[in-house]
């Protein structure tokens, strides 16, 4: 349960996010700009795969949502590294809040931001591009919530592993694009080369999109996607374990303002 000290840190982080919302807005706007260009090819792929009534939005909206959600993990690194650049990280450490309070307080609004971004994109896909999940809405909500938590853990792991903001953002963005691409964000995994189809199983994006695809096209329920949710949880636990191992509050970090 989040402590009162974590809530104080969370309010500060929320204010920082709200004072510079451009990145978050772009991560919502860009997929919606790309969607109409990619939807016709996605529709043809789904029809060839045996879904004649499917729209291109059924493939491309979840895919773009996952891709840009990975790119949005840069917000995690930005908030942490800028605290070091501003000289406010040591003030946080000197406060009564523990390291766990500080980290939890900083990631809480980021988690909410990820949920909102994914929710807005899926809702806009339903309104504008024919995205129609035919399965359990509860299952879809749990997939999104688990995926967002895993992404936040991934972002904090980048902060723990790298001392430079530029390195964390560049490698995080590259890694996110690779994982999203392998996972089927832009094309069904079945259309990828055989080696990529094998490698896809090592990407959390694959499990998120596999669950979303089953809910959207195969009327899947919570039981049907429980395995994918479990794998996403394992990825999140793995990233969190790296954070516990490598995160050092006294480490020197190089950020930019």
C-alpha cells in the first residue's frame, strides 16, 4: 500500500508531468496520425489470416498503442534524471521519505499516465478506426493494466542500469522498438521471418498483443488470456528484480534540464 510520504512525492511528480505534457500528448497524437496509413494493409493481412469481417483497426490500433507505450517509458527516465540535473534528488533523499517511498511516489503518476495513454488510444481506435474488441472488456482492462505496470518497471530498470540520461533514453527507445516490432506491433507475428517468430516469445509486447488479438478477434475471456497476463507479470517482476539489484540512490546520474 502506498504510504503518505509516497503520496507527497507522487503529487510533485504529477505536477512535473503536467507542466510539460508535450511528450505525453505526442505519444497519443502520433499513432492516430499513422493509423489511417497503416490500416488498409493491416485489414488485408487479417482477412488473409481468416478474419474477413476484421477492420484494419483491429490490428493496427493495439499495435501502435503498444509501440508508443514502449516509447513513452522515456518519461520515467526523464523524471528521475532531471531530479539529478536540478539538484533536487538529494533533497528528496534528505527528506523523511525512504528510497522505496521516493521510487514508488515517482512511478505512481507515470503508471497512471501510461494507463491514460493506452486507454485514450484504444478508445480513439474504437471511435475512428473500427477497433472492436469482441471478447471480455475486463480481460482487456487487466491486460492493459499489467502491461502498463511492466512498462514502468522497465523504465525504472533503465534508470538503475545507466548513469546517463541520454544513454538510458536512446537504448530504452531502441530496445522498446525492437521488442514492439518483434511482438507484432506493426505486422502479425505469423508474417515475420521464422527466426523472428521464435524471438517474439521473448518480448513482452508479444504477450500483450497476443492477448489483445485474442480478445479482439477470437472473443477471448479472462481465462483465455490468463497465461499472457502471467507472462507480463513475470517480465515486470524480472525488471523489478534488476531495479532492486542495481538501483543505488547515492549513484551519480547525468541528466539534462
